[in-house]
C-alpha cells in the first residue's frame, strides 16, 4: 500500500563537509535514491526511477547529493539518509576500496547482458557517458574548435577562456593525453606519484586561461549556454541537452574519455534487500532505452541494441556506439581504487602540496583524513590547518570555502 512520505531535507554546507538533517522515518515499501540533479536526473526520473518504482508497486523518493564523499560521510557517521546512490565507476571503486559500500547480489541483479566491464562487485552499471572537450561554435566556428585534448591545452592555436572540473575525476587523463601519452599508456603513466605530478604540471601550464572551475554538469552546460567560456571539459549528454536548448556548443569524440554510471548501496543500509530488487528492476533494457531518449548516455545492457529498442539515429549519438567508442580512452576503475585516496588529498591541495608532501601532510595532521572526499572532519581542525599552511608560507587557499577555489590552485 502506498503511504504518505515526509519529504527529507538536506542541511547546508559546513566547513567540515555536507551536514545532513535529522533522520526522517520512511515506510518499509519506500526507497530513497540520490543522483546529480539537472537534465541527467530528470532523464533518470522519467525513464528509470519512477517507472521502475511503479512496476514494483513501491514509492521512490529522489534527492540530489554531492558524490561519493556524501556516501562516505554518511556511513562513517552512522547516519541513514538514502538507500541507493548514482555514481561514476571511479567513485564506486573508491567507495568499495574504503569499505563503505554493500556488495551487490548478482543472483538477484541480472547483468548477464551487460557490456564488458560495465559493472563491478559494488556498483551495477546503468549508463555510459563521456568526458569531452566542448567548445563555443560562435568563437571557433562549427567543426573548427578543439578536437583533441592537445588542442584544448594549446592556448596559442586555440586562444580563449577555459573551464575545468574542480574535482580530480576525469581530469588528470586529459592532461596526459594532451602531453602526448597514447591512450593505452595513460594509466600506466598515472600509476606513480611522478605520473600524477606530470599531469598536474600540464594542467598548471594553462591555469591562467582557466576562468571557471565547475562543480556540476548543470554548471558546465550553463557556461556554454551563456557563452561564459570558450571551451570546457564536461559530459557529452549535458552538452547535447544544452545544444537542444539553443547553446552554441560542439565537441568531437576524439577527446572522449568513456566512463559508466551505476547504482550502489551504502554499507549498513536498512532497506538493503528492497534496494537490491529495485536495482535489478532498473537493469532491464526497456528502462535504459527510455532514459536515452532524454539524454545521450548509452545503455550498459546490450539488449537495448539487440532488441532494437533505440532508433539507429539516436544510437549513433551515444558514447558507446562503435563509431564513437573507437576513439576514446575508457576510465580505469583499478586506478581510481588504488590512487584516488591521494587524488582526494590533491583534490583540495594539488598545487599547494606535491603528492609526497600531501601524504606527509595528512600524517602530520591526524584530524584530517583523505578517506572522506570532503577532507576535514571538523571546522576547528580545518581552520587550524589553514592557518598553519599560511604560517608556513604556503599559498593562501581558504579551505573553509572549498571547492570555490578549485583543487589545483
């Protein structure tokens, strides 16, 4: 029986990270799922979340969140705020490595028709997207903008303002590709502190030309709609939706870095069994095909193509279409599981500290931990750390206002 559900609330940001509201009671036939908002979550809601809930006869409440950091903080604090989260493969790998996710039961969840590598023990892949270099066609002309990451980093050949993500995910790879590393060797090079530093040095080389450090897909799409920057990193589907809304934007698949988004369950979730069944329902090809009508993110379930559930013209717009995928680097879950702890540290302090300094930094300041993506556990500790950094003559980054300042300031 469908029951009335109180609306949950999420409190504001504090210096120590995202602080959640008081616990809210939910019925046994209700699940809470969080995602990224904007055009992406609208497509999920219309194509997957609510149709799947209706098919199961349950209530699904949706909210937005800030990423795997919120999952880590919730689990470590013992809070109970959501049952399922939507996340990229790298973040899922990071959460799994830190023990904050439930292992998925694939005797319940059917991924037998998934494309290779599009699920893990802790996250079931739902859609495939790409990080691309998008450009303003009014600035460069249709088809004349940056096609590769080497072009994106070439400020002489392609002068103009840039935007990049203020989180590490999918950004270091762009730098090494721009620096001439073949895509097959990118994660081999990144598999060391020296490789990470090489990538960051490349990013630092264009920092004077980066006008905005974006924090969400909605933001980078809006940047292009408003013509605020001439080019930006970002997700292909968000740019396609922006173009439909009138944005003068284009991109080339040669700059693609292919990733997948999936669903996971926080460790200790009280509604774990129902969440498992709901994820199983969402893996069906019909939902993925419906979702792809709203945003150009490809299905992980190969049956969508086999059963002809998507028109050919639409299929050719997906990152995973063979004609597009052949150009692209695929995100390495293994690298994010191994190195994201250091990347998290550098997410706030790259440019302030080297990778080696960063490790020592956390060792010397035990009130901080790189296992929580938001970094600090208490405002007092953070404030003390900030003052210490300035006192040592380091760059004046106001940690209390992260991520406003970007992660390689």
